[in-house]
C-alpha cells in the first residue's frame, strides 16, 4: 500500500492540472524484491509455526524437544537452528520497510500520513484480535499493530540513526532476559518448582482444549493464551520494534530498491553476518539444546541471548541472499503480495486439520512430516496466489485492510477503474 501520483490533463486551453491522490499502489508500482522477501519469510514462518499447530503451542518454543528421535529429531533441530527466530525477525524487518515506503509516498503526494497510518494500524489490530481469538493463539499481528503506533514516533528520525536505534532496541530485550536470568538465582527453589508445575498445567490445558475440545473450548483457551502473549511483549516488543527500525532504514536508504548501490553491505551480510550468526546458533544449541517449560535461570537466559543475537545476524544474512537471488525466487512474489491472506489461511487450514473440532490430527504427525506438509501447503498457496492475482488486484484480506485504511472500497477485480 502507499501513495501514488496520478496526472490528469484538463483541456480548456493550455492548462495541465496535476492531481495527487493517496490510494493503494498499482501492481506495477510495487517494489518486486519486497514481495519476494515476504514470500520467503512466509515460508519460514509456516515452518516455524507448524509445531505450534500440530501440538501444544507452549512446547513449540522450547528448543530441540528431547522426545523426538531419529529423523524427527533432525527435523526439529533444523527448524531450531535455521528457522526459529530468523524469519519472524525478517518479517518484522519487512513490515518496517513497508512503513517507510508508505511514508515516503504519502509525503510525495502531500497527504497527512498520520491519520491514514492510524487507521491502518487499527485495522491490523482488529484483524489480529480476530485471528488470535477465533483461529490461532500464536498470532503476531496484534503485536505488530500495537508496536506500529510506536513506529510512527520514529518517522522523522534521521535516516542514519535508524540502524543503531534498531540494534539497541533489539539488544535491550536480550539484556532484559539476562537480567531476569540473574534475578532468578535469588528465587527460592520451591517457587521455581511451582512455576514449572504451572507451565506443565498450561501445556496440558492447551492439549485438552485444542486437541480434544470443542470450538468454544478452544476459543476460551485462546483467550487465556492471549493474556500470556501480551505479557511476553515485554521481551518480544523491543525485538520487533528494533527490526521495524532496521527495515525502515533499508527502505529509506534505497538499499532494497537499489541493492547495486550497497554491494559491500550486502556482501558483508552474506559472508560475514550469516556465518557468524550460524556459528553462534550452533554454539547455543550445543550449550543448551532444550529449554524445559517454566524453568528459567541464568543458563537459559544466556542461551536465549545467544539465539536472539544469532537470529538477528542470520535474518540479515537471509535478507542479503534473498535480495541477491530475488530474480530466481520471483515465483514467491505472488504469495508475498498476499502475505496477510496467506498467513491467516495457514492458521485456518492447519487448525482445521489438527484441532479436535477439525480432523483431530493433534500430536499425530511426526516432526519430519510436519515440515513436508508445511512445504506442500506453502506450494499450494503460491499456486493459489498466482491464480488469484490474475483476476484480482489484491488478496481478499489485503483488500479488506485497504478498505479500512483508505476508508473506501478499492477496486478488487482487475480492470475496474474505481470503487464499487
């Protein structure tokens, strides 16, 4: 979305009147690389989320689960090392880049970006709340919407400051976790045991509600999970905001749209940041391969800090390789253009397959099969997105979001000249 300038000549003499409008951008005005990167990030997010669809959500963020054996254990380790925490950050970075692109186009069109952007964020908040409570409690859209209000405060920040501010915000979350880990050393052992018991009870509640419960029972459990997710914003929030700011720099500097002008930067990210992040991730996985639910100490905090820094470095490396191979990966662009619809579609399909009110495959699919299923589902989404966009300008949820943002119905079918 963004602003574009349409020129219209009014003939009645020699006068040419230029009329600037602020509206959804046409497909040929999009930055193609951003759509490719969104498609790539969408695949990574699905690979990461599959464990949270197929089993209790609280068990999907505990590192390499010791109960997996053989090929399933290798699959779980692959996701933990190469996927978890890397594509979530990439998607956050791309959100920040999209914000900067919209702000630039609004300024070029001479429109009030703030009012437009507030409607956009409120629209995303509404969609996120519906997703979190009605479909899947692992939602990230609510966090994006809430933090997008903070992002607006950085609109006028000097461009050169954005990378440093982004990294500092991201590392603030890392420092906070280390501090909490150190403070946990002062907590009595019985309190720690009680926390672990509470975590196990929460996992069992998810197992019963999502694996065996009715739809109303699942909604009630999602409401409980939503409260926990809001509390996690204390740590996740600075990370997401930091990636927003880094993404804003990539867009405002022109590094995404004109990567040829930043060859040294992208070369360092590919051959420096990515290998360094991978080495740090491997070291962390060796040091602390799994994190017991509800147990948090200085060792766990150190592992979390290492994986978080590794996630940032590897995310930037993936970004650089995605930009480098954007032409070869252009087949992912249709899925990226419909990222919101596809993200919500993943939740709809997977919960209907795995949850008790659907086909009931909860905790029935091995880890390796989960990844194969995720790849197959994403391939189907790419094909569906390509077919959909041949007839329509936007994905269905993108169209709804734009209608809320611009406070009018944008044309949906290709060839339509105006709203109906």
